[in-house]
C-alpha cells in the first residue's frame, strides 16, 4: 500500500528509495531501511502518520512483534514543565542561597548571570536542539557525528552515578516527613531514645553554664558542624562513669542528634571502611521512593508528561506558603539583608567565579544527556528555543526566590539562638536536614510546616529523579529499539533499571552510608565532569559539524533566528574556552574531600572517587581514538571524513537540503513537516548502523 508523505507535495511513495535518494555506497543501509519500512507498514508509525484505514487497523490489536511508537509530548506545556521539574530541584533550595550569601550576596549575581550567558544558555539550547533535531536519546543523537558518540557514553555513566545517590536524598526527606506526623516534631526535644546527655534544645536550653551529669554507659562526643557542610561525629568515646560537667562547646543540638543518630545512625560507624549494618527504616523509604519513580516513568512520556503537571508547579505553591510564614517571623528582615547585601570585594576571589560556573551546570542539568532526551520527544516544528529561554530565567528566578524563604527563617533562628547569621547558615544537605528543620521546630504549629517543607523537597526530588531515569531509559531504548520497543518490554526494562539503581543505593542506607554518598556527590557527578563533557559538546558542534549549519537547522525547527549570531559565536569560541578554562581551574583548586572538614578518607577512598570521576571523562577521547586508530580503515583524512559524516538518514524534500546557509528560505511555513532531518517518529533512523563503513 502506498503512503503519502506530508512533505512530498502529493507524491505517493512505495519504498524508501523513492522518498529518500541513497548513494550507491549506502546499499546495505537501504536494504535495512526497506526491512524496517515493511514493519512500519504494519504498525501505526510511518513518517509519523498513517492513512485512516491503517489507523483503524492499528486500533484492533498490536502483536508482540510490532515496533511501538516512540512517543511525543502530548500537551502544550508538557515539555516546559518537564524542563522545570527536572532542573529546578534541591540545588535551588539548599545550594544557591548558601553560595549567594557566602560569595558576596547580591554581588554573586554578577558572575552567576555572566556564566549563564557564556556557557549555560548556549549548552542548554544545544542539547535541547540536538534532541529535537535527531529525535534520539543522549547516545544515538551523536550518530550525527559518529566520532563523538563517546559523549553519549559519558552521559550514561554520569547518569548511572547520579540516579544511584540522588534518590537517597528523597528517602531522607520521606523519613523526615513521616516523623513529622506527631504533635511535637521529634527533633525539637532531648527526651527521645536516640538522644544523649550532650543534647540541648536550641533557643530553650542555656549554653552559658557548664552542665553537670553522671552516666554509667559509654557516650559519644560530637563535633559542632560548620557552615559549609553537614554535622558529623568526632569518633572519641568515654567509658568513664561520671564527669564533672559538659562544657557548652561539647553540647549538640537536638536537631543534629536526630539527623545523625536517628536518620543516618552514623554514630554506629567509624568511617567508610566500617559501614556497619543497614538502617532498615531508611531502606524502606528508599524502596518507596523508587516505587514512586517507577510509577512516573512506566509509560514513558505518556505518564511522565502528565505527572509533571503536579510535581513541577506544586512546589512553588508550597514555597510561597513557606515564604508568607517566614517573612512574618521576628528578625526575618535581617536574614534577607544578609542574603542580598552586596560585597563587591568578593568578586576578586577566583573561587566565587568557580562556584558560579559549577552552580550553573548543576542547576541546569547540563552534560547529562537528559536535556537531549527531553528535547527528543518534541515534534520537529516545536519552538524549543523560546522554551529554553523561558526556562533559563525561570530557573534563576526560582533560585533567588528560594533564598528569601531560607534566609527569612535563618534570620529568625539567629535571634532565637542569639548567634550571628553566618554561624546559623549552612549549605548542602545540612541546610535542608539540620538548619531549616531547627527553624521549623521553633515555629507555632511546627508539624504542619515541617510536613509541608519535606513534602516540597520530595516533589522537587522526584521529578528531578524520574526525568534522570527517563533519560537513561530513553538512551538505551533508542540504542536498541528492536529489543525494547515491542509489547511491554519498555515497561519491564524501566522496572529493572529502577530495581538496579535501588540495589546500588542500599549501601548508602548503612550506618556509614553518608561517607559513600559524599564520595558520589563530590566526585562522580561533580562540576568538573560536567564541564569536561560540555567542552566536547560545544567543540564538536561548533567546529566539526558547523555552528552556522546547526543554527540554520535550529531556525528551521523553531522559527527563531534572533539568537543565531550569539549561538554560533558561543559554540565556536566562547563556550568551549569558558567550560574548558573553568575545568582546568577546578583541577588547580582541587582539595580532597573531608566529611565536615573533620573526617579524612583513606587513600583507597580517594582513589575510588577519582575512578568514578575518570570513568565518565575518559569515554569521549578514548572512543574517538578507538574509532580513528583501530576501528576505521583508510587514510587519516578518510577516517576523519567517515567519522564526522552523519549516519542518520536525511529527510526527503528538505527545505534546507545540504546548504550550510544560516537562514532558511522565507517560504517555509512553520507547522509543515518539511524539515531537513528526523521527524517525531522518524522510522528511517530506527536501528541505523553506527559504523560509517557499513
């Protein structure tokens, strides 16, 4: 049966050769395309559309052997909400506000926005556009430039590490939320089973006097937490049966004891070489978190595209409720002033610029391949550049907005505890699970605000996590479409992926699991690895594929050409120099990880951390070397030409054809499917051989 291509000006095609002219050297590829077309003629996916008769037949039944549709975003807001849901996460709440006050308050916004325009937006648009342009996941999208397919491999490695440990944060938040369903939040008192004689209640107990005590059981001394990390334990024990008093500096807040002795139970471990047993309550929370993630991604974009309508906007409602309550607290204004008060002299510190650059790449989730996956579910004529710009500013606004919520409470805590703000404010998990809960405990109706806060953290975490897992699943499904796009195999594969990550994360629910968590967070998905990957991305598109050629393709898809000069200048020079320079600087400024600046890891621990970091960074150059030096025949110039020629079939009757012009013809009508490269379903690209010699 002949099929009518919407781009064909009415001409019917009976085979792929008629609709896609192939060179004589592409005979094998043409045969594969013919075989694929025969399968697509039986299914619902032929150039993204079917005749009415075919559509009626597809509703009757689908056999196990049918190749299922890849899928697209169905709603107008699915894509932008998925972007916000994935990238606007915990880092906006606990990392940006701390970095802002630490690095000069309002003055920090200068390097932050500068880094956004130099590296953040160009890479963001590039990754989203690559996905929409190729309709492929993070790995197979680099069939556009086969020599650089190692970038996709590096994305998969980083995602594996990130997905393993990120859900542990959700488990902590879920544990806290469950414990908040009490008349009195348990971290606000010292009369719980996990508390020690060193416990005091902030704002209630007097810390100016030495407290006498007697005990007939071993005790554990805790070191006070600093402003940059979470609290930790100083592993010294006393077996004495009595002591004259406890000095104020030796006392530990009830919030810290709840975090360390109840949630983490880290006092039962002496370090990474003594992980101890499993905290079964935390393990159950981890399993529950992964069940939620699987339910969100089980049906692909059909399910995740609907979930984001709740998980993306609802945290803003909760954040606003918390802000209204926080700004009415005593001394809240002092906290806000401290948060935003500019200190221009701090801009002379190179560390400020490094913090700004790494925060951009963390916050916008660049270099992970997930933005490519999200963009790949767009229709070809979607204006992704408009969405990217809107999302970029929404992300920045969210970070600044969250800072008002956090520092309003910190200003209140400063007054209650009679401490300077810089001694109360901390960054990272210490802010979300120690400092902020401490402030919540001192509010009227503390359980209500506590449940609201940790529910917000769960929502911020779950959409970031399920999109991260979706990015991994999409990459694998697109890499092996004939294996996973049949029947319910994709659902089964997604379940197995979630189960695998859950098993990997069990080690972080042990008593010493926090030491493992810190290694993953500091090395495996660090700013250095993301900067390294994005340097390869921008150089590959800017210099090998051609920056002007890519901006022409992006204009063909989106209809926007206002940003074209900015983009091709960025990809060809500014962005790779910026990301590469910051990467080198991050290595120069490297300091070994110390848990709370107290616990030093053994040499093998640092070696494991660097092994995780290098496992992703080594993939792009090693893959390129393998393809150039071993896997491809011919002279060096011939090999390079083969490996920089796209193996993705072109689109018939291209509006741009093979031109490298920066502008598309004016007669292009947006909305018509007459583009140059892959349409949404793009059956010709399914299963294309990655070997250019084939």
